[in-house]
C-alpha cells in the first residue's frame, strides 16, 4: 500500500506540472465541493475513500477536466445519502474501508433502484484475482489499482459516464415510447368504443323509428276494434234475445223459417257467436299488449331519465323474443316487488335484450341438450341498489374468453352470426347508469350475468 507521500509524488509526476501553489487539504469528515466551471459538467464523479489523500490526488487529476465534476466522501456512512443527492454518473469506490467496506456499499448501491445502474469502479491496492472476482461478482463495472494512471482514470471515467448517460437516455426513450404506446392504446380503445356507440346508436335509432311507425299504425285500428267490442257484444246479445223471444211467442214457425233455422244451425250459431266475440276480444287485447311492449321497449318519448318498473322492461323483452324460445326453452321468472328505478329505459331494455338473446343463442346451438332453461331473477339489494340476474344452463364461456366478452368487436359466434358489440355497448350503458355488470360462467355449467344498478342516478 502506498504512503501518502508516495501517492502525492506519483500524482505530481504524472499530472500537469503547473498546479496551484496553495491547495487546502480537506479534513476527513468534510466533502470536496465540485470543481466550478462555466458549463454544467457532463460527468459527475462520486469518490468514496476513507483516505483524504486519495481524494486530494484524484482532485488534482481531474482539476483541468472542465466536463467532470468531483464529489469526495471520506466517511462511508455518508456515501449513500450523498449518492441519492447528486445522482453521480460514475462512482469510484474504495474496496477496503473501516466499519463499512466497499463490497458492502457496492451491494447496497446495486440493490437500490436509484443507483442500481450507476457504473461503479472499485479502487484497491490489491491485485489478487479472487479480490477482483468478488468485486465483479458484487456488481462492479470496473477495477483499478490505486492510484491509477491519470490518463487511464480520466478515460475510464468518461467511458463509463457516457455509457451510463446513454443507458439513461435509452431508458427514458423506452419509458416515453411505452407511455405513448399506452396513450395510443387508450385512444384506440376510445375510438373503438365511439365506433360501437355510433353503430349501436344508429341501429337503435332505426329500430326506434321503425317501431314508432309500426306501433302507431297498429295501435289506432286495434283500439278502434277493441273499443267497439262492447257495443258489438251488446247488439248481438239483443238480437239473440229477440230471436229467442220470437221462438217463445211463435212456437210454430212456417215451413220456410224452419228450413232456414235448420240450414243455418241457429242454436249452434247462437251458442258459438258469444265464444267468437270473446276470442276476438282476447286477440285484440293480446295485440294491444304487444304494441304496449314495443312502445315500452323503444321508449321513444323517454330520452331523459325516467322512473320505471324494471320487471316490466324485462317482460317486454321476453314478449318480443318469445317467438324464438317458445316450446324449446323454459323461462322462469322470479321477480321481487322492486321500487321504481330512475334510468334510461330504452338503454336498459337494450341491455336485457342483448343478454337474453345471447342466452337463447347459446341454448339453441345445443341441439342435443334437454331441459333448456333461462332463469331471470330481480331483487332489491338495499335502499340504494337493485340486482338483476339472468342465468342459462347452456355450454358456458371459456375461462380465457371471460375477460374479453365486454371488449368491442369480440365475439365467439361464427362469422355473420355476431358483431361483438352487444355486450360492449351493454357494459357502457351500465357504466352510464353508475352500476356494474359481471359474468359468472363455467364450461358445461351455464352462464350468469349479474347487473347491479342504483335506484336513483346521482
């Protein structure tokens, strides 16, 4: 190990000969301030060594290097704090120091996220291969015998600093690229959602206009027919009474009248005409219910929030879809007496339509399955929320697809069988209502959609 005098002599011989006449040797407990230059240094060196003479020697070596700023720490316990303060581009670390040795500090620097990538050059008077191996195994970038040749030391400092700055620039570029990629992905998702919304809005708008025309054209004549049934029934009843009275008053009709009665089967006509009127009245009532359901489904006059009965909305959807499942799928309804829910009815009806339609599709695809069932349950969770469960006993959804079913344009249906926007728009609608929608499904065990929405939207 070199003595202090030998080190200074070596420096004096190898460095620029013209050094200032007065150099204040730092105390062991103090730090060198960085050499001041006009320009901000591109290289920041943190020297950690318990020998102040080493700090002075390195300072002399770097004195004329205007792009290098030097900080010296003679107390190893202060090195960590100093490194976090100045963000050095190179650390010169003494291998052997009292209390806290260089290898211990090296391991700490490599374990801390702020300093883990900073180049660390170990300084030591030992040239043993095992010592060097321990240093490199601990994460050192370089190893120099102190005191190194000035030209070599400066070259290595600049080399490691440039590599570190390049690494930081690359890391920052990577982070920026990742952030931009995330922004682009977010923008893409927003565009997809907007596209879905536009497609679905136009679809529902067209459907609404069509339903408006159909219900208007059907509603007027059917109301006219239904409203006249009471009068028609009264008139026919009067005519039947009159015929019966004639039969009582004239028990012996002429031959022509008897032939007419026999030919027209008067007794049967009198008995059946009442049944025909009753059946026709039931038919018109059924048509009126369908028209009412269509109007309830479209809710063309309710573009704002309205308090409605959710059970009625589900029933309207079932009525519209009944032609698809009647006779093949058993639909069980378990309704609670729900409070009126403030919502956008047409949009919620759209959600129920999408989910029930998907359940019907899934069950109809299982041609060999028996006892196909859909269970619809409504309940009040508390004074603020209600819950709707729609469950089928179909094939279920694969686990890897469950996280994607609400993504725009994702569908497991064959080509031309599904667009992948039904559940995506359903998720958006439930979000708009400040609620949540989830799915529980296992292959071969069916699928259940759970919708929770507030009774009143804030």
